[in-house]
């Protein structure tokens, strides 16, 4: 089993290049954090890739994932989102999601370097819950260490500053970390190329 944990509003339709043979979970749209862990309780696999919020969930539960997957790849991950993004911005997004959700989502997708594509049926309440999660969620198991962790971030990331990667480097000194010439979304094919080349 290979698993891709997407980010907030990280719809397959917007990402575009997720292979069909990878199991895909969009946090909050499909399953919340606890439901993801329950789903994976009796499963294992080769690689898990977590992007943004998905990467944060992996880092929050690092021991859990490292016991079940041979390789963990975190793309644009963070210890706590509000260390880098003011809580006020998230609160404004939550407020605007009540009245103009499509505009909020499209603006986010464009800033993330993605196509502003939204599926026809979206549960906006679940996405609001995802934003509320980002207001308070934090990696607390700071002493958890693993040698099968790879962390990537884009140089042109408009969502997270490079400091997010620098902070993760300090927490996980044995992890392989790379700055890539990309945006918040690096691109699945790019990640796989790096993996295949042995760089990551």
C-alpha cells in the first residue's frame, strides 16, 4: 500500500497527477485525523506522502506512521500552522467560508500553485473544521525520531515560509531535508522523480 495524505482543500481534481494505484485521503473531506489513524491501525505499506496538513498529521503521529510505512515523505509540513500564519488570517478564512466558500478555496489553491478546480460536491462544513484544526493543532511528540523521514519544501512557497522547514530540520536532525524550486505544492511526479533518483 502506498498512501497520499493531501492538504486542506487538496482535491484530486486540483492536484491532477496522483496515480490511481495510490490510496488517496483528503483530510477532513474524507476522514479527520482520528479516523485516519483508525483506518490505518491494521494496515502497512511502502511509502506515505503527506502534503501540508497531511504532512502535519504524519509528523504529529510520527511513531505511528514510521511503524507502518518504510518511507515517510512530508511536503510543506509544519510544527504548528499558526507559528507561520497569523491566526487572524485563518479566522477570516473561516468567516468567509460561510458566505463565499468557492472564492476562499480558489484563492488558496492559486497561492498553493495549483489549478483552482473545485469538485461539484464539497462539504464546506468539513473544510471549515479543517481550518479550525489548523488554528490549534501542534506537533507535541517533539522527541520522536525516525531515519526513514524525508522533508521537502518549495523555495517559492507562498503559504509557508522557509523557516517552517528550518524548524523541522532542528527537530528531526536525522531526516533528509530538501528545498525544491517549486511552490507550496511541489507536484507528485516531481516527488517521485526525486525519490527514484535517490536525492530524496
